[in-house]
C-alpha cells in the first residue's frame, strides 16, 4: 500500500551523491552520538507505531480534507537532499538548491503566463499570502485588503498582523465574489488590494476574474490571486467556461500564490509566492552584516521574509517537475482532470438522490452536500467507522437554498486521481451510512 519502489533508486542516487565529495577526508558527517543499528530500529519502530495513529491520508478512501500524498520522486529527492541539508536562505547556504528553486519557480510563473517575475518558495500558502499582502500594504499604505467571505481565514489574520484594515466581500450562491458587492466597496475609495481566490478552501469556488479585472480598470487596486489550492487547475482541460475564463487571466494579476504542497505533489511545507513586477524585490532590502552576496542578482534570501528555508523542498519540487512538466495535456494535467471528473460524478450521484441537498456543481474537485434529515456529524462518524473519511464544513444556508444562516455540511476533497476509480466504493459506504 505504501510505495517502497523508490528506495533502491534513492540508495543509488545517494551513492552517486557521495562520489561527488570523494576528495574529502572520510569520517565526517556522522550523527553524534553514533546510534547503534538496534537503537535506530527501535526508535524508528516507535515512530512507525505513532504514525499509524493518523487517518490514512494516502488512501483513496480518505476523501476528506486537502491532503494528497507527495509523488514518490518528491519524497525520494527530498530525502536525498537532507544528506546535504541545504538552506536556501542565501546562495552560499544552498548553491545547487537555489538554482533548482529558481528554475522550478520560473516554470510555475510560466504556467501562469509570466516570462519575467520575482518569486520564491515559502513554508506554505499562509506565508506566501503574507508576503503578497505585505508587498500590497507597502504599495498602498493604510488602504484595505478585500477578500471574499469564502477566502481562506488567514487573509484576515494576516491583515491584522500587518496592521492593514480588512473587509470581506459578499459572495454569490456559488461561493464566488459578487462583483456588484465588490464595486460598492470599491466606490468608497479605500481598498488597496483585492484578493481573488481561485479555488476556495471550503468549496473550490473560483472568483470571477474577468469581472474583477474590469473593476480594476476603474478603481486601480492591486490584484492578488490566492491560488494556493486551485492554481494547478490552470492546466486542466475539463473546466467549465467561467472557471476557464478566470484561469485564462492569471497573467493579469500583480501577485499569485500557489501551494505545491497541495496539488503539486510535494511534501509539506512548500508554498510559492510570485510577483509580476520583479521590482517588488526592492521592498525586501535588508543589510544583515552576516549575509554576504555572491551574485549580481537578488538572491532568494534577499527576496523572502523567511530566512532559513529547506533547500530540500526546492529539490523535491524541481525533481517532480522534471518528471511531470507543467503542460496542458500532460500526465500531470490529466491527473487533475481525473480529480475533477471524480468530483462531478460524486456530485451527480448526490444531486440525483432525494436524500441529499447539493448546493452547486463543483468548479474544481471539492464536493459539498448535506443530508436532508441526518446530521453531517453522524454521517461523518459512521462513514469513518467503515474507513471512509469525509470532512465537514460550516457553510451559508443560502448556498443550499435554506433559510438558516449557516449549516454544517459534508465535504469531500477528491484530490487524488485514484478517487475516480474508487467512486463506486465511496458511494457504497456513503449510501449505507445515509439510510
Ligand atoms: C485558498 C487557500 N489559501 C491559503 C491556504 C493556506 O495555506 P497553508 O495551509 O499552506 O498555509 C489554504 C489552505 O488550505 C487555502 O485553501
């Protein structure tokens, strides 16, 4: 069940790596104090025991939160890099992995339609959004950040940390920014940055970028795209027309966040922030006496708020994209299309079954629904007893055409392409626990 095929390849690559340092005297690089094979095995055995307490995130019957196993090549490349343990805080701390980070980030920027950019990896989407909003705040000091009522909760918190005023924009019945509501807010003249989410956390809704860009023509705000979850769907060939229209316009944003540790097959933490205008680098300027510069270009430590960052994350991402390039029609793109098909099919079955209420057709691969008479909590627990792991989400009653302000719905993030093949099994369990 757990992939072990990469272990021989990892051993081989490790030998190859060691050969490159063959001129060094032997005997260094040992862990201190040296551990006996028995004590190592014993501790690792304990770790394996403890890890078994997790839900089986890697299995297709885990159909709950946004959790996706890393690609085996990412896992192996990450592990391989830890033997060197590069730090991408500065060029001299992670020489090779810095170059790999630059190449990987440039490919992501190209996917969004940018030939030039400024960008780097971060610990995750929250840190990446923090950097984007920090830049927005410096360029529009004192002005508000506006993000949809369905945007990730951290936008409001980040704005608080940055001491920037924050306002929520109402959504339509599909959880997308309502352009009329946004325009009413913009008319007050105090919004410096609008966050458009391409793939909201709860429902995978995609904000209407064409309408938001039309408003930018008139109100001149900065546009940040939070595509932490949905960004890679830019490559999917089976989006509905208005979702596609939003993804087609990503190049118009001022900054974009995407999380390779969500749909990009990476281990945690791997987020990415991108700025369209490389001049944003000026805002990061610092003059730490301990950091010396070995490049004409701004190095990654100079354009990131975090100092130490795992070179291993860059190595893993680079290796994954080498194997699975970010192109339309590729194996990678097809895997996203499979996730979306799985979501559409689950949604179709739910919508056709009178026991359930579904609010709307998924825009990406996240499905939400409620049972007409049973509580979501009960279904969640009963399904888990049969190994089907769902998630729950508090959503506006209006999404479901219900009068109450909020309801606890069931939610399934079908982000593993295998979910498509497992849908009958998932449905069988859901059917049993919903009677
Ligand atoms: C749309 C969106 N933005 C930001 C985040 C935060 O990302 P992270 O958990 O990597 O910090 C999430 C996480 O689910 C998200 O869905």
